[in-house]
């Protein structure tokens, strides 16, 4: 019962945090070197089973970095929510069995 009382507020906090995430995109940003010199940024990600790459101009790097960080936060929060949801359902089922 105590664990249920701990899980439910945490799930509510996760929901609130998810609402604040902002613009997001999956992937990773890497620096690519040109054969004739110079460098550029490349975004790589997989979406719906397909790999994608996208050129990112240097002036957009900070925005893309923030979007990638937002996606990681979204992913971590949803994983935590799912794990807590599974645990909560098991605990509630066990309580019903004991009743």
C-alpha cells in the first residue's frame, strides 16, 4: 500500500514533466569532415524503421542540440512511466487477490 502511494504521485509528476518537454527529435548530431577541408554537422536518426540523415547548418546546432535533449528527456520519462505503471498494476492486482 505504501509503495502504491509512492508510485501514483510520481506518475502524476511524470505527466506534468512530459507536458513541458517542448520541441523534440530523435537522433544524434555528429561532426563530418569534408575531403577538401572544413566540416559540417549531420543529424542521424531512425524513424518508422528507416534511417535518415540531415545536414544541420552551424547556426542551427544549438536548436537541434536542445531538441535532441528534449527527446532524451521524453524517452526517459516515458520509460519510467511504463515501468512504474507495470509495477502499480501488479501491486493493485495483488491487493485485489488478497481481498
